[in-house]
C-alpha cells in the first residue's frame, strides 16, 4: 500500500511566544519548531500500516523552508521519500487553501490512504485532512483512535472519538483520509541508522505552478480567512499571584486552602 | 442587505442540545448586529419535541430536516441534507456548535458549497462595518482576530460556553418541515456501533479536590510527589490529555473535552498550559490553583491563585507544609 502522511511544523509548546512586529502573528525569531503532536501519531500509524502491508510511506509537508526539518524527521522514522510544498504562493492559507494544495500534490503521487493529524497546535482548524478528502472525492474520518485494515484492503475499520467518553466504531472505503488523534499509538524514536539513512532520501519540492490548481485558490490568495491581529487573551477574572521561595509559597497556599477554599480538615 | 444568520442544531433525548441553544443565542446576537434575521435548522430524526422548543424562540424561521437516515450521524448524510438548503437560501453565516461531530463534516460542507470555513470562534464584534471573529490559537496562548474575505456564505463553529445558552431570546418561530435529500446518497461511512472509550472506572465528577498534572510534570517517574499531594489533600489524581497519551496515567483520569467534566471545590493544575480542550472540562471548579513556570500560560486566566514557578520545587514544599499542619505544628 502507498500511504501518504501530511505533517506540519509548529512552535514548540514550551516556547515563550511574543507577538510579531506586524501584530498579525508571532515573532518566529528564536522560537524552536517541532513536528505537530498529532502528526507524530499519524506518522507512526502510517509506518505500522506500511510495515504490515509491505507498503511505503510518503511524507508531505506544506510550510516555509524550515518544514524540511520536519520532513527529514519523518524520513528518519522510516518514510521512503518526501514532498515539500514551500512555495510562498502556497503559504498563509486557511484550511481550504492548504488542503487544496496538499490534495493536488497527493493526487500526482497517487496514494491508497492518506493520514494526517487531527489538528495543528498553532492554527487548530482541524480541517486540513477532511479538505484533502473532499478535493480527492474520498471519504474521511476525523479524530481517529484506532485503524484496522480489512483483509481485502478495500476498507478500514476505525474507532473515532466522540464527546462524553464514547467511541464510534465504523468503516470507511479506501482510498480515504484518516485524521489521527494523539494517543492512538506510542510513536517510535528515530534510530541513528534511520537518521543517517534519511540524509540520502529524496525531498522533492513542488512549486505552486506545478499543482494544476488556479493560483487564486491557493495560499493567502485562495483563503477566505485573514488574521487581522493576535494578542494575549483578556480574562474577566484576575488571578491572585503567590510569590516567594518554595516554602513561602507552600505556607501561603496552605492558608488559602484552609481559610478560603476550605478544603483542609 | 445581509442574508440571514442560521444556526444548525440537534436534539438529544428529545431536547435541543445545550450547544444548540448556545448556537441559537449567537445567531440571534449576530443577526441583531447585522440587521438581518436569525433562523434555525434542526437536523436529525424524531424531532417533534425539539421542534416544539424552537417554536418558543425569537427566530424568523425554523426548518426541521427529519429523516431516518439522519438518526445516526454520517458526514455524507449531513452534508447532503444541508447543501440544497444553504444553496437555495444563501444565508450570510451558518453557525454550528464546535462539537466533534461538526468538526468532522463542516469542512466537507464548506467545500460542497464553496463557502468560507471559520472553526472554533469564541466571540465576534463589528469593526468598521465588518465582522471580526475571535478564535484561540497556539493552544490558547494567543487570541486571533479574524475577518472573512471573498463572497458567499461562511460556516462558523462556536466553541462551547462562548455564547451562554440562557442568552436565547424568547419569541415565536414558524416551524417548517423540509425534505432531506438523503435517499440513496453515499453516507461516506458505515457506522457499526458505539463503545465506551475506556473511562468510567474512575468518577472524578464527585471529587471535592482534584490534583491534576500536565505535560509539565515531565514523566511518569516524577509523579510520586504529586500522588502524595493528592493523598494529603484527600483528593483524586487527574491529568491533561498528553499525560494520558504518553501512558503516564490511565485514560480514566483525563479531564477535558475528550475526558471527564469535573466541578470540585478545589482544582490544582500542575504543569498544565490551559488549552481550551482542557478548560472546558474543569472550568466549573470553585477555586483553581495553577502552578506553571510560564507566567503567561493561559491557565492563569481562569486561576484563583497562581504560582509562576517550578512544580518540582513547589509540590514537595507544599507536601511538607501539609504534613506539618497535620502534625499539629
Ligand atoms: C479534539 C481534541 C480533544 C482534546 N481533548 C483534550 C482533553 O480532553 N483534555 C486535555 O487536557 N487536552 C485535550 N486536548 C489537547 C489540548 O489541546 C492540549 O494539547 C493539552 O490540553 C495540553 O496539555 P498540557 O497543558 O498538559 O501540555 P502543554 O500544553 O504542553 O503544557 C505544559 C505546561 O507545563 C508547563 N511546565 C513545564 N515544566 C514545568 C515545571 N517544571 N513546573 C511547572 N510548569 C511546567 C509549561 O510551561 C506548559 O505551560 C485535545 C485536543 C484535541 C485536538
């Protein structure tokens, strides 16, 4: 089976973020970027399915040049090659524009199954995978916590998370797009051998003009959303800060828990 | 003149879902702001009782789209049922609750309609004659102001709790049954059943004190002081999702939109950043203590008491202080 997996690079969740000069996004200077969390799980799931079926995994990444690092990591984990969509004409899009570009690139490669993460931790549209499916005319499923390929390889049985601690058990016909939720598996670490091998694997760049999609429907130009500004959230409730060394903080907290929260007996 | 604002809602056990009432409240508010009308679309099967509820709301119309094939959600069925309605009436905005179900099909609906897609809004406001939406980004660390560009309907999903359900304006709504064009369509998914996700063995909803840990705890081997704190407080141990995904604590202790909803007298959030999916599960707590080494973490926005520091230093000191107190010090 030929499995496509789409990955995004996002700011490290531990990073301290500052609003950038244009006020419309963060200042990326000095921020570390990592593979998006649910994408890591999607990569692992793709590798497992490929191993079971004797297939191959092809990684797709859309984002600025630094996305190459994320693809290199996926190659080190075991993908056989990668496709990078870093053409400025493809960047800055909403989920519809981004999904359109990825779908076009996947169509050129051909795939039996596409895996994506369930949501990116930066923009969080949680839609890129389903847009890819829509573009390709395939079924999809979002928030998947279990994937099992049918014997005849014509469909997958999936376990899909619902609210309230329930799962939906269903089947979708292949080819399909599966949007993987974090926690579905335990992602492997890259081996030294894998890291070395990745250096020789191909990362093919695809330009916007090669996708066969009207330029007005790609990237920022094709996006229906425009971020005007970003800012720290404002809240109604003002937190009461407790400062000092650990012992002083502990003593102050005990007093709060005893006298105000009234939870100490 | 703006097209109407629609709210797409569903029922559960014969009542409109709370998230649906929140969506209607938002549609009414947005319609007032734009000088247009608010309307509702009720989707599913067996909708008589929920339809009665809609009749008592201030809506220019309420469409009831009822069909046995809509009894169980499928993306193919829901998209097929909604496409002809939106195409015919051209609402300016179609609002949905930001539920897992909506997220599953909303993008497909947007594509079928060539509509805009704006997921997870938490507020809107009118600036210079246009609507600006607020949505959390970067795990809630920042809020983005977003405008829509281009022509045509925009689909928007609204984060739970952003528009209180008790804001629904009462009135009367003409109810209309609308045919659902779902006979013979590809449902895109064969739903075989449902199962419990494996929680349930631990009921955190009754706990008076909850000590919750996030990814900031740094590993399973570092949980001992936190477990001791939970014991000293007579509380339950809970976790954010990444802690469970990493296998440090079992799924049955997860709090949040895909875990349990809790409302203790005291919630201690240790090394938890405060993403919206976590907050929806614990914002009902009476008091919240947050300990996080990042003073700008969103968890502090809902905390009663905040400590900007390392949990691995504070927690042992707190345990010590609690033991001294219990020892009659
Ligand atoms: C569909 C969906 C459903 C989800 N459902 C849930 C859910 O039910 N529950 C849930 O929790 N999440 C859920 N999530 C995930 C959610 O979006 C966040 O990713 C998650 O809540 C973050 O967990 P965290 O705060 O533990 O980790 P992070 O966001 O990584 O935060 C860790 C925090 O620890 C702090 N820290 C690090 N070291 C220390 C230290 N030594 N001392 C003090 N502080 C420290 C850091 O400053 C940081 O703020 C869901 C996501 C999706 C897409």
